[in-house]
């Protein structure tokens, strides 16, 4: 599964995908909605299948995530309605539910759901499932938009503001470094990322280079893929990303 850092031009031009989240439990609706937002979706949150259908009729979403237990029409009925309508049958539907009923799980599967997830699912699992359901080339790891000081090649590039470059996108597999001085593609360089005052030292290869082009949109910099990182530092990166996705979200 490919998981290379995004090009700067892609990052500026891409639009957030629309997701409709349906859940009759207010606490769960808020928590799942926050996770989806932090995974770069524009989220419409509703508490009933009827409201969801009105939104879907007005603007076709990239994804529907639904609980099975809803006030009137059930999540299973909503799934069947979506999959039997020629206009909406291609919309992926993920069931995210508290139900452990194996019969309902099988009914959802044969009715066309893209995945059946029990609450509460790990953010990394949710991201991977959404990628499999919606992306032409699914990515394995969450990409977190951030702003972290970084040193590439042992020092920041000369001439950069304040002598510092920044990681603006972080995943378990790599980074996007905002810089006016991108290094050559295929260069393997030592990298030090400062995360909560802790230096994370690794080696990474430049896979994309995005120079500053006057008059064109796009963030100048370079996408880098990790080629050497300790198990401990990878765990730190993983926990930082998970912590940001779950920030201010209370569990069940």
C-alpha cells in the first residue's frame, strides 16, 4: 500500500471530502464527528436517517457513516435505501455501531456496507477503512496537519526565515517539510523533528520536491519518506498523531 507524502501543490488544491455522520447518541455523534474532521472531512452530523437522506439528496457525499440504532428509520434501512437508489448506490456506507448482533452484521454486509465497525474503533483503523472505501490509491496512515520545527541534513537551510524549516504534515511513514530550499529528489538525509521539545532523529528520503513558483498556488517544500527510524521514535510519532485526533474526545 503506497503511503508517500503529499506534494505541496496537492495539499493546497485538494478539497475536503463531504462525510455524512448519522448517530442517535449525542456523545458518540460529537466524538466521531471530531475524528472525521481531523481526518480532513467536512462533516454533516445528523441524528436520524431521514435527516441524512435529505442531505444526501441535496449534495452527494463522499462517505456515509451510520449507527444502526436510530430513532425511526434504522441504520440498516438507511443503508438499503442508499444502495437501492441508482444515484447514491456508489456512495460508500460504513456502519459504526454499538451493536454486537452477528445477524445484523451479516445483513449489513450483504446489503452493501463498505465496513462494519464496533464502537469505539481506533482512529488508525477508521482512517484505513475510510481510505479503502473512498480513495483510488488508499493510504495506510493518518496524515496530520501540524507545524513542527525540523532540521534536515543536520541544519536548517540557509536563508530560510529564522533559520528554521517546518514539518506541516506528519504521518507514521513520512513528512512534508515547508522550505524555500527543497533538497534533490532521492537524497537520503538525517532529519531531526522537534516534538514537544523532544528531538526525534531519523533518516528520510526526498520523494517530491516543490520549488516556489511565483504566480502558482502550492506550498514550497519537499515530501520525505522515512527510511530509518527507531521503534521508539515511530511509537512517539504514532502516539502524537493519535493524541491530536482524540484531543478533547472522551471515550465510552
